[in-house]
C-alpha cells in the first residue's frame, strides 16, 4: 500500500513472520499501520507508518484567515474536539494582546474539563474493547453522550463545537448550562465506582496490564512523551500546572502520577484524571462569575502583530502546542500544531519490541492515539 | 567552537535564540547541558527567503522554556539533526523534511512520514499552492542583509520569532 | 450388512492412505491421514469394540493430526516433492514383507476375538501388561522432556 | 451574536411494526422467549423422547432398514435441533448483552426482535461464499463442515430423561472427549488453509488453547467416571439421586467450568477469534454459509457444554416428580424440562461471564491450563478415587 515495507525478511531466518498490522485493523484506533516482525507471538521488530489521514491542515491554514482556522483546529483530535482550539487561540491572543474576561475563562475551563472526561470515557471504552471487554464500551459512550448533549445545548454542535474564539467564547452559555453540568457531575460520580470495578479492580485486567509495556522515566522525557503516558512514568508534568492558562491558576487540583510506567499505570492515571476533572469543574462552577461579558474586546479584523508565539495546553492526550507565526497580515505565515499523539506514537518501537502481540494491543490503547491529530 | 553566533531575546515568557546554522548544533548541545531535557516541538517553515527550523525546548526541572531557530537557504537546506540529544525529535524532523524539505544531517531514518514515499515536492514551501502546484509568479525573497542571528537595527521581515 | 460396511470402510481406508502417501500438499496428506484413522475407528465399531474405536478416534484421528498440523504450521513450506523411484522400491519391498507376515499370521490357528470393555481394558492394563504400560509411560515422559529441551530457545 | 435555536427533544424514530425504542415491551419479549423455550422443549422431546422410544418399543432398531431409518430421522431431527438451539441462543445472547449494556438489542424483526437470527441466517445464505485465491480450497471448505459435524455428533450422546436418548454409549465420556477434539481439528484447519497470516495466528492460538484445555477437561470428566464407576451418562446421572456430584467433586466441577469456557472460546478465553488483536482469527476469510457453520457450531457448543455439565455435576434430569413413575412419559416430559431449565441457567451464567470480563493473554492462558487447571484436575481425580474407595469400603 503505502510505499515499500520497511521490514525485510532476514535471509535464512525462518522463525520470523512479517505482519502488517493495519491500516485496517480493529485495534489501531483509526489508521495506523505497524509492520511487525513476529517470532511466534513475540514481537521482534516494529516499524510504525502514519499519514493515512493526512490532509495537510497546516498548508490549508496558511490560506485561511485566523477566525476561519479555529474550525480546522477542531478537526485534529476529534474525540476531544473543543480542546484543540485553545492553544491556537491562546497564541493568537498573545500576539493580539487581548484580555479574556474572567467569566469566559471559567466557561473555557468547564468545557475543557468536560471534554477531557468525554475523551477519557472514549479511551476507557475502546481500551477495554481492545482488551476484549465489550460492556464498558457501551457504558462509557452512554455517559459521554450526556456531555455532548450539554455541549450541544450551548455550542450547537457535539464533537466539533467550534465554540472558543479569540477573547473568550463565541456565545454565552445556555441558561441551564451550569445546572446541567452539576447534574452530570453527580451522575458521573455515581458511575465511577462501577468503572473502577469493571476495569481497574478486575483481576483479568490487572493480569493483562501490570508490568506490560514499561516505559522508564528518562526515556519518556527524552522521547517527548506527554500527558498520561508521561505522568504514568512518574513525571509530574502537566501544562495546566507548568504554564497555566485561563482560570487554572485559581483552581486546586492534583496531578496524578505513578512511578511504574506500565499499561496499568497509564490506565490508572487517566482514571484519576477523570476524578480530578470532576473536582476542577465543581470548583469552577462555584467561582464562575454569574454575569459579565463572555468575550473580550477583539478587533473586527484579526491582524496579529508580526511575531511568533508557541502556546501549549494539556489536552486529554497530553501536550498540545500551537506555533503561530504572523507577518502582520490577515493570513498566518505558518501554523504548526504539535500534537501529543504524534510524539507518543514514537514510543511504538520502544514499547512493542519484546512484547507479545496481545500486549502490543494493550500498549497501543494505553497510548491512546487519535489519528486526526497524528496525521493532521 | 569558540564563539557561538546567536542572538538571544526574550519574548513573552521564553528565551528565543536565533542562531547561525553552523552553530545550531553546538547551541543545542549547550542548552541540553543547561537542563533543557524535554523536546516540546520542532517546526520547519518557509520564511520566503529560505527555510527555517524552530526547536521548542523545555526544562523539566527548571520550568524554563527556550526556542531556537536557524535559517538555511533553499538550495542547500541542510541542518544537523538533534535526534541524538532528544530522541523525541525523530518524527518531528522527519515531518519537517517531509513537508518543508529541510534535510537533517545525521538523522537515523530520514524518510517521508506523512506523505507517501513517491511524493517529489515538499508541499509546505511557499512556492506551491494548497493544491501542490507551482505558483507561476512566485519568486524567493532576497536573503536578508542582517540575518536573524546578527544584531539588527529594525527588522520587519515576517517571522522573526 | 457388516460385510458391506467393511467393504466401504476398507475402501475408504485404502483411499485415504493412498492420498496421504501420494499427495504433494502436506496439509492434504495430514487430513487424509486423519480420515484414514477415522475410518479405521469405523472398522473397530464393526468389530464390536466401541471403546477401541473411541480411543482410536480421540488419539489417532484427532489428537495426532492436530500435532502434525502444528508442525506444518511452524514450517515454511506446504509442499513436498513427489516421491522418487527409490521410495517406490522401498515401499514395494515393505509391502511385500508386510503381506507375507499377514499371510503367515492368517495361516496360523486363531483364538476367537473377544472385545474388551472399559473395565476389561483397565484391569488388563494394570495386571497383565503393567510392565510394558509403565515402561511406555516412562518412555513418553523422556520423549516429552527431550522435546522440551530441544524446543527451548538458546539464549544468544 | 444571536442564540441558535436548539431542540432539547430527543429525535423520534418513525414507528415501524415491532420497533419502537421509546416504548419497551417487556411482556412481548417474555412471551417470545417463553415460546422459544417451548419450541426447544418440544424439539428435545421429539428427538430424544418420542422417536427413539417408538423405535425401541416396536423393535425396529433390530432390522438394518429400521436402523437406517432411525439414523436418518435422528440425523434430521438433531440437525433441526442444533439449528434451533443456535437460532435461539444467538438472539438470546444479543438480547442479553443488550440488557447488560443498557441498550435494547435486536428490535426490528419479529416480536421484540425474536426472529433476528433467522434473517441473519438468510442474509448469510444470500451472501457470496468467497474463498481467497491463496486458500487451500479443499481444506478451506472442509473445515467448517468438520467443526459443525463435531458439534452435531455431540448432540447424539446427551440423555435428557431416563431412557430418552439417541445412542446409549457405554463409553459416553470418552466419546465426548474424542469428538470435541475433532472440533479443534476443524478450527486449526480453517485457520491454516485460508492463506492469511491472521488466520494462521488464530489457528495457532486455537490449536494450542483447545488441545491444552482438552487435557484438564478430560481428566475432570474422568474423575466423574471414576466416582460413578461408569463412563455411561445414564448411569452417572442415576447415581446422583439425593446428592449431586457438584458437592463431592467440587474441584473437578471448577476445572470443568473453566475448561469448558475455554473450549467455547468465549471471553475471557476468546483468544482464537480476538477481534481486536487478530481480526477474527481462524475465521477471518470465511463468509456466507461457511462462516455461518462456524457460528452455528459455536452456539451449539454453548448448549452442549452446559448440558454435559448439568449431566455430570448437577443431577441431569433430577427434580421433584410429584409421585410420577420415573419411567413414564409424563415424568419424561417433566424431567427433560428440568434438564433444560438447568442448562438454561448455566447458559445464562456463561453469557454473564462473557459480558463482563476482558480477555487473557495467550501465555497466561497456557499457564492457567498447564500450571493451574491440570494439577487441580489431577487433585480432583484423586479426590474422586478416594471417595469411591471410601464409599465402597463403607
């Protein structure tokens, strides 16, 4: 299919089977192709191939005005669509020198964390589906549906809401928004023990996950891993703490880490993050100003001053950055999206080689890539 | 290397180094030694007069941020690779090669990553339109008289970063 | 009825055995062998010993071909060259020897055939044929240990 | 910026016959499944009770022609029964998974979706039965038949009530061990012959798993045989009056339960067809009726393995008879009903396990078989032998 296969059989070696896993494979979460060398069920070599979903956002964005680009950023990580808008918006706001009102900041935080929960729910369901359990998938998608309904009421769309904008959010929230969110949090907290019992506490799951795909701390940092993958290796790096944005400095939350760096740790960290998100949203619901502008003063034609700015946020998958270079015109000179899954997927050769084939599936789902953002 | 040719500025909350391409590698080694251990990103871009590599670094311990960039001409876009310092830049350099056309000397596996192997162009260069076709009236801008790593009087060239 | 059954089954046994010997495709050969054993189990039923038939079925017709298939799966080639002339010669000599032995056996006086039930077989295994039984099991254990040792990956 | 008018109402689906997710009809569902169960019962009574009793009563079995007629009728009945079992169990599985997963399951066809499988089967019949170019055509076609025949042959050995059985084998236990190995054979051949690496991996896993679990399963069966002093199902069941084997032979029961889930290739042991790992394993390239055969065989086994479990450990057809003569026809009806109810309970438990657990890894599976279940089954065998000696002495 795509180019020559990068693994060639070793002459005279008869115990290695070369297997193309993907791009159409149920557990590659989209369109990843990994060329594997298999000795029985043990992986001897692994070469990942990406780009099947490539549509060159960055070139298209150079021919769009800034306000139009927000729509494109949504499409990167379509599972947590709203979160992708933020680093680009923050970078442009820096270049524009726009102030964001407090109310808008809190609304952004609430949406941001709601989409983190939604994204982690999708990960939890599909991850367990990869491990052979079908039921959590349907439970988590049902709960995610409630988040998407809340988002739909305010933003008018579910997965790709295009709701944040320069200086705040695009429109004020639905009158019932805060009530809905509070109700959802109560419901969701009542579901968490079920998930814990079905996933983290399940002995079969623990047998599959503990000690599998161990990623040492130094390697995780050097490889540029981020998000739960990095934190599961014992590095407490969270962009929300390291370079806070919006209302995060005023909110209290923990950054869950675990030293083991195995699949179980990555599942555990994401699981704890959902609980922390609930905590963050509850605080934000208390602190959000009930009245006030939802959008700062933004010039009608957005022309940032010449310069460049790199801003990052902590989306569900990790460190999402946007590097915006402006030449002072209505069109950007260059926009680079640094996506967390792209960097995390570099770990495939590190983690796959030496693992069993079934472990590879567990490892891949613990990396939780979304190919919209890998391939952009 | 005696004296590194670079210019250091502070923009927002990070240090920005504009560096001469010959000293790019040495500066990165110095920054790595200084504690910038986390590779945030690497961007390749087309400035209109040449190709530019921008590396974004982060120090896990210090919490400091640094941006390093260098410009190379269109006809010889070779930059030393930094993958041995930060293995996490491997795919980013491949992407910059694939989309922008910067070649990284010493990269272990410099293949196209997002596009197919049989592509001949690097679509993010300004000489191509969004469809990948050559723009008929595009001309490269002249190489700036004061490159970014030298002290300028006032630079108005886009993308000073 | 039993004669008819015997004729059909014997024909199937012979056909299966021929396919097993002559097929170029190893998988086909293994399957044909399994079918041969399966029809031999049918012959045991006709002889009035369902126990033997079931054991033949479980061991020779089902378990051994699976192991054969495992070996085939782990090898690269699925085809073999057809047997050359010298093999036909050897096979012919063996067939003649076997037929001669069969002739001599059929010529000798025979006891009446008495099929064993499960109890009978169990008692016999643990009394009359206890020593060969135990020796065979020790031999099989040795073979298993040897196979494990041979199959074990040598660490480089 | 003006607010976009948003509908807060859920989308309403057009009403069709038998399909209205806004109005669940549990009564209809219950009626449909009660009817299903009744149909199954009638078929079981017919296949195991009426036909063999009639043939034995009139002595037709003695003549060659009568025997041939009996065999032919029973083959047709067993085939119909197997199909009915598969048809019912597939829709029950889907409905049950729907219940567990808080959704409705099949709803379109028949009352509460009860005929869903019929239409699935029709769809599979209408599909092209495709064989890949690299497949070994003969073996590729033979494999599903072997798998289905092995499941089908096992149906012969089940007694559902005293005297209600097709063939009273005096080596019944050995027979089921032998025939269920044949199923593994078909699965391995199917994976091997399709010229697909996923199929090959699936065949490897299936072969390793089925052969490994055959061993503790056989020893667990053997311990029941040792305890009962017979390999004949009817005698084993008769000896469980008063005390079901599950109490004295609890170890063997546990081994049998785990090993039979592995034989069924159901979660947490569904590695040979782990769709998220090796696509569909040994049936990756199968389509149409060939695929349906694998599918049918799987669900017939989902009926048979709990069936054997009930016979061996849960007293088979035993239950209160209200003073009826155990050999009478009315008692037979009642006893076959008890048998079916017990089997249904165990099928439910199997489905429950399937809906809840994730799957093991291949090496863990092998470890469990050889390091866990095999010693446990040998211990169970020793317990059975000691109990037997103890009972004989007392």
